[in-house]
C-alpha cells in the first residue's frame, strides 16, 4: 500500500511539473507602430497568444495553434477579425509579429545570413542583471542580450522554422537566434525604447476566452498583415 501511495505521489508531481514547464508567459514594453504599448505573450504546448495593449485598451490579438493549424488575428480597435488554417501562414505571421515586437530589421528577417557578435558595451536591465550589446553582421544594434535567461522563444519558433525551411522559406535572424544561449532583453533605436522585457512567468493560457470576438466583422486575412509592415 505504501509503495502505491509513493508511486501515486511521484506520478502527480510529474504531471504537475509537466504542466508547469509547458506554460510560458513573457511580458514587456513595446513601441508598436510608434505607440508606446505593452505586450503579453502566452505560450502553452502548441498554442500561443500574443496581445498588444495599453493600460486601458486592448489593440490586437494574434492566436496561433500549430496542431490544428489555426491562425486568428483580432483587431480590437477596429472590431474586426480574420482567420485562416495554414501552418505556413501561422509560421510567417508569427515570426514577423515576434520580430516586430523585438524591433528586428525586416532585412535581417528575410535577407542574408545573420551572425551575432558582442560589442563590449554593457547595460544593467533589472531584473535580468548585466546585458551585452549585440552587433548583427557589421551593424551595431540597440539590442542587449542576457545570458542569465534561457532562449525563451526556442520552443515556440523551432517548429515554425522547421515548417518554413521545409517549404523553402528562410528567416535568417530567427535561424541564428535558435543557435544561441540567452535572450534579447531590450532594444533601443534613436533614443527610444523599442522593446523591453519586464517579466517572465507562467500565466495560464485561457484559449477560449482569448479567442472571443463577438459581433466583430470578419475580414480577409491578408488585410491583417498591415500591423506587421510598419517600421518601429
């Protein structure tokens, strides 16, 4: 009897641990189409939700499910939404959206091979400590990298990259990111903070609640690519 209880407790711990490590939330500040807003990325298993908002209003939601191949983009300001079922489109839109959050140059996303180097410049970004400035190829950037963090995007972007590479589509920036340890904590351009990571946690993903868009007008999905086109 005692051995059964011990085994049962161990199985419960394994289940709880598995649930915990499968959930991830990343919260921070972002300059989205020149507006200082905040973002929240919640990922759990094959699903993720990216929300752009300020203190009072929600602006945009991007929901992706790699298992069902469902992509849902909801514009809460215009009260419009679009949906499509395509693993390729999920991957393309998601990688552009994440690149826009961090402030990645579009030419780095789809251009030549990307290599990261340290410039020697360091900055303190609490709560992550000392972060190192990055150079991308020959360009000194405003991006600061922390080796204190795991590569948080790795479990999210790896299946997307694998799908696109299989289809002959390349995203050199993200392909280089997956090879590195650590994470981009901040990015500054023209004395503006484009991106700033504030918190890493395990906010639960309420998929049904996040997907609500009652009385919103349905649009063609291609009309919803415009939020990802503008520069930071």
